[in-house]
């Protein structure tokens, strides 16, 4: 470990010294510095000295910009971000943001989209959910521009998921329905339609409007005639009936029956818990009135 640190420091010093000198052949000093920084960064990584590896990659990015090697500069910022992920999410986001801006400038939209998605994931990790939505939406738009429909849909699913977490159910519903509509036209994605409609239906349940739930289920049947033959459809109709009857016990029974065959993920379980809590609160209010 100590040997790797010593080697890294030696090559970082060489690079810094090279940049402080005169370049006799134009840009040579920046090219030489990049070579030295690459060795330094690799050695710092081997020593698991992530902060110092990140800083060296940051310096390397500056050299690439001096050489007008913008793609290489963006890649160096990404390398710096990957190191910062081990120590500082804030600094990782900052480096990725700089990479995204460069990729946009050189019209590498798919790369820009990829790293917008990464930033969204980091903000989600930080629980800065509003910012996460901003970057997932940005990534989705860029992927769509590049006609990468599957990747765009994945990002929009994240936007829908987080929106529902934040209680913005209408936005989540619109996104899930749109993803389902697009997926119907792509053979590889058709099977996922029932899941998207289930998610939209659960968001409808969270809104607590029984009429809206019934109308939505009719719309989903029109959208995909096969949906009414799925377990997901029966699950939603049974839940909607329990909500309409304000029957907490039935709601719980329906939920457990579905979960025993198809395990409910934490997101779905959270939404169902919100619906059940609303039913229980209503039940308590009615008991207080009697």
C-alpha cells in the first residue's frame, strides 16, 4: 500500500512540475502531464486512496481541456466521479455534471443521458428526491432524442416511482400509463405492460377516488385487452372493491393473497400501507361519530 502511495506521489509531482515548465513543442507539456497523471491515478486507486485519485483525475481533465480533447476531459471527470463515489457524493455529482456539460457540447447525447441518470441515482441515494427527478427527467429526454426508448422508459419509471413516494400520484399515473402505451408496440417490452398498469392502478388507489379507480381500470382494459385476464387486474379490482366498501380486513386479505404468489416490492408495499392507513383513519372517524 505504501509503495503505491509513494509511486503515485512521485508521478503526480512529475506532472505538476511538467505543467510548471515551458513547453517547447506547443502542447507537449500537457500531453506529458496527462501520462504522468494517469500513472499517479492508477497507483492511488491501487492504494484505495480515493480522494487523491479523484483529484489527480480532475487535474488530468484540466490538461485535456487545454489540449482541446473534450471527450477525454469528460472521461477524466467521470473517472474522478467514480473515485469520489467512495468518499463524497456531492463531489461525485459535481464531476459528473461537468462531464455531462462537455458531452452535450460535443453532441454525445447518449453519454450525457447515461451520466444524467447516474447523477439522478446519486441524488436518490442522498434522498434529495426532487433533484433526483430533475436528472432522471433530463436523462429520459436525452435518451428519447437518441431513440433509446427502453432507456428513456427506465428513467421515466424512476421519475414515476419517486413522484409517487412524494405523493404526486397524478404525475406518476401519467408516466406509468404512457410507458405501458409505448411498451405495447415493442415485442420485447409487451410483457412488462401489466406491471406498469398495476403501478398506475396502485397510485390511483392512493388518491382515494373510487370513481377514478373504476374509470382507470376500464381505460386499462381498452389499452390492453389482455390485461383483464391477469392477476394484476384481479388484484386491483379486488383492492378497489375493498376500498369502496371501506373494508380494511378484506383489503388486507387481498394484499396477502397476492403477496403469497407474487412478492410485493417495498415501493408497492409502501403505497398499499398508505391506502390501508387511510381506510383505518376513515373507520376511526366513523366510530367516533357513532
